[in-house]
């Protein structure tokens, strides 16, 4: 139970995560690596950094279905699954299907060159 403070306000316990992390279902922050012990940050530490994300807007009913699917899958052997992870998996599968159906399995033409030239 939270400790009572003078004036009636309760001191909130330290959950080791922010309210946003708890809302999004992110795990607690891991302690920083001990660099003094001689552990060098190599490629494996770089690979663990999360990918940059871009906000996308989806239909409200689809967002509700994704949330429901995540909660369902958390009870079916994937307790730490997040909405972003599920969306990444679904989009990867869907894009591969679309490439196979519409482009002979090849990557779609990139718009990266056009984007960098317009800045």
C-alpha cells in the first residue's frame, strides 16, 4: 500500500517504469552496461537499439482489433508482445504477400531518392 503523507496525499511507489511505458506495455529499463569492467560496446549492442519509428494513422476499428489481438496473444505464449511488434509482424507478412502477388516477389521501387532530392 502507498505510504500516507501529511495532507492526505499518498506517496506513489517507484515502479521503475514511466506511466507511458506501463501504458504501452514496455518492460522495465535494464541497467546500463558496466563499461568499467572492460566490456566494449560492439555490434551486438548496436543491433539491440530499437528501430526508428514513424507514426501511422489507422482506422479506429483496426486499432481496436490490434489491441484485442495483442491482449489475446499475451495469454497464448507471448506475454510481452506489444502493439508495435504485432504491427511490424503483420505488415512484414502483408507486404511480402503483396510483393509476391503484384511484383513477382521483388522489392517495390524505392521513393528514397525522390524524397532526398526534394529537401
